[in-house]
C-alpha cells in the first residue's frame, strides 16, 4: 500500500490536489472514490440498523412505533439516491434458499418460450421515480416474469393486468411491459415487491420476508412525496403494516379498503393480487382492479 507522503506524484496529498499538472488526472478520481466509499458505508450502516430494528419489532411488537420513530431520527443521510439503493437490493444474498433457486432457474429452469433469454435471476429492484406520490407493493417477482426481465411485474400475466390498468388510468405511457428496454415510463407511480427475490412455488418463508423488510422501510423513508400506498394481496399488506411498526389487528386486509395510517399523511389501499388464479376464478375482475388503480389519483 502506498503512503500518501511518498507514494504519489508530488510527494503529498496536498500537492496531488493542488494546481499542478497531476491534479487534473488524479483529483477527480480520488473525489469519486471518496464519494463512492461514503455512499457504500452509509448504505451498509443504514441497512444494519434497519435489520436490527426489524428483528426487535418482530420480537416486541408493542415497541414498533417507538423504535420506528427513534430509527428515523438516528439514521443520518437516510435518503440514499435511487442508484445506490437499487444496487443494495440487487447485491443482496441474505437468503440461501432464494439464491439457490435463482441459480437453478438460470441454469436449468428456463421456460421453453424463453430459453434464449438472458434470465435476470437476482433480487429485483423497484421501478419508478422515488419522487412518486404512490407506491404499489406486490408479493414477489414471478419466476418467468420479473425474475427473467429484472423489472417488477414485467413479462408475466399479472403484469399484463397491472400495466394495462395503469395505462388506462393515465399512470404510464404504454400498457406493454415486456422488458427493461421497452420504453415504458411510469407517471407518479413506483412499483416494488414485499419480497425482492423469486421464491419457490411463489411462497416466501417468514425469514425471507423478514430479511426483505429493511428495504421496504428504507424505500418508504426515501419517498418524500409519498401519499398513497397500494398493497396487492395479504402478504404485501402484512409486510407494510409491520414495516411501519403498526398492529395487524388494527388494519384488516380487504379488497378496495382504504386505511388512514396514524401519525402520517399516508393513505393505504388494498387490492387482491392480479394473479392469473384470482382473475380466472373471478375473485378479481379487471374492472374491480381498474377501480382500485383509479383511486391512486385521489
């Protein structure tokens, strides 16, 4: 390792960053590396505190509101930029079962229709601007949908229903969602999942749900303009309520229900998940779903 005093041109850090011939070449590089290191350390510290808080809340639910308040006050620079946050999600390998399932899918689990596709097979980051007023939370990426394309609800049946409704309600520039390069742009909407990795049989374990919770807590904190949250299905609803340090018994999931969250300007809306099963069994119709999506405008 080189010492700053003698291992760089000019003999010192001061000479390196002064108006010398070496400065233009080295100073911007050092500045970028320092900024990158600071962001990485901040992300690591924030994630550690969030995980510890989630564990504590899970063990002592009554302390949820207090811990959440103290957590928000204690973490500095909580508002990471979107790129750093997405990288945190993508690089996560907390759940061995989900990592193994992703590897299995990539190597020998591809659907016959997509055998030549370069499957994503990593945690799926959120889609949409952090300045959006509304956040939609799904269950988890589909194996051959978001698990293949790398974008929430993109490339599968549930996504066809969701993006068609968003387009019809004026929240996007297209109803087609087939890949991350399809030109789709959301308008004042951000989409994420309660669990960021594809789970076997679409059923994440409790530990896997808990492991993903810190990302949702942090994401909500970063969304300064957030006013409405839509949860698609009971699991997404429960993940959100726990993430906010609230009691499940006080916020019962029910399709089209609207909840005013305490000590907050946030409004929560519930919907059945637009899965193929729910649509085929008529538990959820497209008209019912569109009616819920349209509520995001109010």
